[in-house]
C-alpha cells in the first residue's frame, strides 16, 4: 500500500503540510494560507484548500477571523464547537479522509502541536442554472430538468415529494475519483427486495472513475434483456415522480442529467394511485398508434 495512503497527521505543522502537498503531487491549485494564533503562546497554523471551488469569503469570515481571535485552545474539538461558524465540520487525522475532503471543496485547518486537522465545508461549485430538459420536452408541467449537481437534483425531487418518507441513501463510488451516488425512494411504498438488490448492485460497482450513468445502468441490468429494466429521465416532475410513487427506486449521481407503452397488438394496463390530481403527458394519436410494431 502507498505510504501516503496509510499516513496520519503528526504534531508537526511543517510535516503535515508536506504530507498533504505530496499526496496531491505538489499541484499548483492547492493553496496554503499560513497564519499565527496567539493562544497564550504564538502558534503557527495554516488553512489548505483547492483553488477554484472553495468559497474564500467563507474561509475569511467563518474560519480565519474566528481562529485569529482565539486566546486559549483546550483541544481541537473545543475549537470546532466554539470557534468555527460552519455547519459541516469534522475532525480528521487520516490522510485518506483529508484528501477526499479537500477534493470535495472542503478546507483543512492545521495547527502546530496537534495531530488532528479540521475539515470545514466551504465548497463553491460552479454549475449551470436549471433549464428545460434537452430531450424530454413537454408543454405540460414545469419547464425544469435535472442538472449535474446531485444535491440540486435531490432538492428538486423533495420539492415534488414533500413527505418525511422520502428517503435518500448516499454512497461513494470510484477508487480514485470519489463520486457520490444516491438511492432515493418512498419508504412506505418501496419494494424492500428491489431496494436491497439495488443497494447491493450499486455498492458493488468497482471502477476507478464514475464518469457516466451508463455504468450504474449496466450494474443494475447485469445482462441485456428484451425489455429494459432501467429507465432514465431528465424530468423530475413526471416519470421520476411516478416511479417513486409506484414504489420503485431512483438512482442518480453527480455529473449527469437524468415512458410506458405497448405495441398495437399487445395488451397493456397502467394503474397509478396518487394523493392529488394526476398529470398526464401528451396522448398518442390513432395515426401514430397504427404505425407501431412489436
């Protein structure tokens, strides 16, 4: 195993900074802001972050300024609870955890004399605004589709399915690039066997990088069959909502945007039970239906 991957922080600020810099291969966008704290003695410290997707204003206001005003340090945990004004804050000692945190836009605070670091979420990801789906356009319903940010997509679904039974399970996939993948379902309606099988297949994905949703689709389908077992959608209001209400499981992940029918000589029935007024998409004309084949 790589020595860096199994390393933990020491009490030396200089050694810890070198460890992190080496683990990121001396990349030029890893920024280091050294400063000195006056907690009874002068103590050197530093804030490390990746330039480009870290909110430096938040670093200044909610991390650096409070730390400069500290006059006594009991422990790293005390600093977190009393001085860091950011919601998502953890204490870290393992280099792997620190590398993942920095790669996700968190800032790392290191202090001389302590073998622990503080990871504080200060991410400022650049993303495009919500727009109408490119391929699944409809004159009905809201003109909004998923984008590439997982948290935005989850919020879109929560806005439609406003119930505490809406459940999200998030996993990290990828040996090198750690990509968040979420499974979403309505706890009251979900088929527990389907959920467990979906959870098992998603967590067993073994790839270096998860760059597209097709990898997840392949894992869920396992082998090609006549009828598709996995459907993809860019619209949070129609198909995804129907799937969730029917008790199916939705899988989505960072970096990717996301119908029923029968041939004219086959029988098909679809029953939907809703808590409100159902929304139906465009009807198929008789002429279009006659052109269908098996």
